[in-house]
């Protein structure tokens, strides 16, 4: 049973996960590339190739389509490890990798088109709504979408859309549409100060025809009636969708970035003595922020893994049912990870001293990436607090149209 492996993960033992071992081995390589990566507008081609060869993008992919179909704990751990060296790499793995999970819920013809000739084919996004209209056999889609992370490396994309004349469902878009690269233009406008290497450019679509089998409504997934669930019956696809989707990118990237920044702080400061003759190991500011950062990384990551363990145990029939209140709590706990990490990063940067501002040190890169990560709407922990605690306080409407 998967639960036996999960118990090892909860103890911090990932020796049974080849993906985690490969990720750890790739960290020194990514660190060697980090300065060059920071000045590159997308993840380096050789890094994408390394990730493909390691099977990282395929972790969420069904085994029947050449994927690993691993546990969400492993995918989280791998993204977090890669982000220790380069947050943009962990981010792109989370974003692009989760699309293999989403594609599994589409009707069989869609993954056949994407993976039939090449199981390594990658899919980008985003999900914010464009405008679509229904026509015979499908839909016509138009619009411009921002924040398409990793799109230069992808041959397909998911795009959100609402259909003219049809009622809107919960969430930002009613439908997700799947488009081949020939149906959209990438506008290279990613000129930013954080997550610079994610290549999160705009996509433009003009009158693209989307056949019916390449469209999927969010409510089909929420209700358990997505067509792909007929054949994809593994444990991963029975976990509530948003319990995986909502923490695939921002939380692991943030935790990895903070760990990387702590490691850089230790490497830069270990053994130093201040002008006043005080060893860095006796400086209460330094020891406090290092201790607090490392403790909170372990606490936050452990909470995510404990939550996954509960969901997995329920599905395997060895644990109690996870209530909707608890699922909302899990969403809140994941949402507040990136803002918490950013707070610790700010303090690490502050006490690193004036030398930290030089570009050849990684402190500023980690800080800027964490400040960018926490701005994502999935890190809006206040909204998640409303959805979780609102019903507890007698206001059930607070969780209306909220996917947990």
C-alpha cells in the first residue's frame, strides 16, 4: 500500500523515491548555472533536458501514458529541492508538471493527441478566462492570457474560458481549453524583478477552433464526472483535485527558496567575527533567524505531508474521512506558506549586511523570487481563512463556490 511508503516520507526518509534522489543530485548543477540562469528569460534548455531525463515533469502523468504517477508528497519534495538551487526551476516544474495531472481528466482523445507520439510533451497554461463561443463540434476561443510560465518549452497549452450565453461556474473560468502551439502566439514580455527565469510570457489566441474533446469544465472534475476518470483510476486521481493542484507550485518553490537562502547565509557567514570581536555564532539575531527559518521550513513542509497522508489514508481505506472543514483548513495552511517564507527571507537579507546587495551573491535573487512567489492568488491566505473559518463562525456562504 502507498501508505507504507508515505509513513517513511513523514519521517523524512525519501530513500525509496528515485525522483527525490535525482533532484538532490541535480542541485549542485543548478547552483553552478544560477548566475547565468538569473539573466536568462526562461529556464535554460539544458536544465529542461535534465528535468525531462530525470522524469520530473512526468511524475504527475498516468503510468499508462509513460508517467510516474507518484505520490503528491514526492512531487512536492522534488520541486522544493530544485528551488533550493533555483526557485524559477522549481516553479516551472510545479506549473508545467501539474498540467500532466490535469490532462489526465480530459477525454481519452486529448492525451492521445498530446502524448501519443511523445510522452515527454509538455503543456503550459494559464487558467484565467478568455472569451469563447459555442459552434458546431466545439468552440471558438479568443483572448490574451498573461503569466504563461515555461511556455517556450511547451508544445500545448491550457487556457481558461467562459462561453458566451452560458452560465458561469465557480472559479475564474468555467472551462479549460487545450490548444496546440500552432493555435497561439507567445508574446515575450516577461521583464520582471522576481522569478525572472520562469519565462511567464503572454499568450494570444485569435479565432482558434477547440474541438469538444479538448474542453473540460471545472465542475466535471469537482463532481467526479470528468471523462478521464474512467481509465485513470489510480490513487493520485482520486485525491480531491484542488488538494493537489493548489499546492503544486507556490508552496514548494517558496520553501525551497527559503532553504536555499538559509544555506547561502550560513555559507557566507560561517566563522566570521564582527568588528566588535563577536563570533557570528554568538550573534542572537543571526542564530535566531537561522533557527526560526529552518524550524518553520520543517514545520510547514511537515504539515503539508501530514495532510497528504490523511487524504491518502482515507482513499486507501486505512484512515478516517477527511471532512470538508479539514480540506479547507489544508488549503489555508498551504496558502500561508509563501508569505511566511518571504518574512523570514526579508530578515535574513537584513542581517546579511551590506555585502548582501552585491549581484554576485545570491541573497537578492532569493529575496526577489520569494517576494514574487507570495503575490500569486493561491497565496491569498486571508481568502482561504474566510472559506475555512467563515463557516465555523456560522457564515456558510463564505465557502460558496470555493473548491476544496
